[in-house]
């Protein structure tokens, strides 16, 4: 009460002085310094006192409503599926080697940075294609028993590369990755309980963090929640491939789709598209989107932004499905 009263009093004083002194042609301005992350503010906004970046993303969401970022009231990060595709929806293939993708690639990185993420997440195949190159991990079959559960090797990394690797296959050589102009990212592996003791020992030896999400099958929800609670990830870019994108989308965990389209098509029929249904997923209901924005970009690229309607949609689809077998409908 006293805090708020004092703030309003300052504004009142400025207004009054401006009115009173305007007759003498004196202009009175008030300068507000913006929000400073004090313990009081941290408590009020529900962010950690040492995480100015979390406060910034929270305020961006509240004030602009444009780039919706991490919400301290949510127990998982704000998840943006951010992808670049050809006109035919392909996310990989011969078109990637054409000049037509240059402008779109620049836009892809620029837009990625504009979300101020603390992590990007990819599937096992994407990691092998870009960082681990299908090398086998150096496993010690006689490694001592590793405690159950998660392992945080670096709790304060500025950027994280989250790699979904359910069985523990990736042959990492370092615990960081460098991609384009992004900050060096600490590697976090998402395993399931079926990953071996030897693989978990390997990750610990490499100083790579890991979380366990699911028994045999990946539990995307658990993964998302642990990424927030253990690594303070407020905004997560879900960055392919198609199988991991669809896994998160089906689980109702994608808040926004950010799609950069390059002006090219290659018509390949054996390459993956933006979303691909995998056999390990139980159902594959269609998902609807609402358009949030369209922008033209460099090199004839287009940036499309959508919010995802699937939580409601899934409920309705499930209800309708039940009715098909119900003689009352
Ligand atoms: N254009 C772009 O913006 C862009 C972005 C990213 C990637 N890409 C390209 O996309 C291609 C790879 O895409 P992809 O769709 O084939 O592979 P992906 O999504 O990168 O990885 C698929 C793998 O992830 C694991 N996985 C995914 N969802 C799972 C789930 N629900 N449960 C258990 N495991 C799950 C499985 O690993 P296991 O096989 O080990 O079980 C699965 O084989 C690459 O060529 C890459 O370069 C393009």
C-alpha cells in the first residue's frame, strides 16, 4: 500500500508541476527507469531474483502480447515449433543445397534469436545429422551402477541444446554444441528408462546433462516440465525433425508454430515434412492452427506464425469419437 501510494504520488507531483509551470513555458518531464529486478519485484512476478532474463520475457508477454514467452505461472516452458521448410513442406532434401534457401536461412536464425530462447530441442536423427554424425558412444560395459533419475552437469548455462535420444544412442564427443551465431549451448539429453547404465555413465563422464522422461516411450510432458524446473528454460524452440515435432504437437505442448518458407520445392517423396506421425504414438488426430501473423522476408521467404488450437480440438475430437459408437447420437 505504502509502495503504491508513493509511486502514484510521484506521478501526481509531476503532473501538477507540469500544469503549474506551463504558464511560465517550463516543460516538466517524468522519467521512469522501468522495472528493476529487486527481491520485491522477483516475488511479485514469480521469477527467480537472479534471472533478469526471465523477467524480461515475462514482461514482453504481458506488455506486447506479441512474442509470448515463458510464463512463470506455467510449469513448462513456452514452446515454439520453429522450422524452415520448402514450399512442399519438406524440412530436408536436395532443395537445402540451393541458393533459394539462403535468404530463408538468414531469416530463420534472425527470428529464432528474436524469441530470446534458453534452449532449442531436436530429435535423435537431427542431432546425428548435425552434431554427432552417427558415431557410436564410447561405452564402458563395466561402469559402476549410476543412481536413478536425472543428472544436471551445468545448471547455469546461457543456452541449451536438448536432444531427444530415448534409447541412448548418440556418440557425443563434447558436452557443448556451436550452431550458426547462437551462443555455445550445453547439451541436455532426454532419455527414457530404457537407456542403459553404461550410456548414463558415459554422459556423466562427458559432463553432459540428462533427464529421464518416460519408461519405454518418450513422455514429452515430463520432459518439458523437467527442462523448466531443472534448467530454468522459459522459452524452448522445438526445432525438428518432423517426428519430434509431431510428438510434442500431439501431446498438446506446442504453443506457437513459427514457419519460415523458402521459395523452392524439390518434389522428393522420401524426405520428411514438418510433421510426421511415428508408429510409437497412440493416435494421430489432426491439429488446427490460428494465424497470428504473416511477413515477407529476405530472398522471397515468408514467415508464418500460428497459435495452436489443439487442446480444445483434441477434447472435441475425443468427444465426437465417443459419440460415433453411441446410439443416442
Ligand atoms: N528444416 C528444418 O528447419 C529442420 C530442422 C530440424 C531437422 N531437420 C531435418 O530433419 C531430418 C530429421 O527429421 P526426422 O523427423 O527424421 O527425425 P527427428 O525428429 O530428428 O528424430 C526422430 C527420432 O527421435 C526419436 N523420437 C522422436 N519422437 C519420439 C517419441 N515420441 N518417442 C520416442 N522417440 C522419439 C526417435 O529416436 P530413435 O530412433 O533413437 O528411437 C526417432 O527416430 C534431418 O534431415 C534434419 O536435418 C530440418
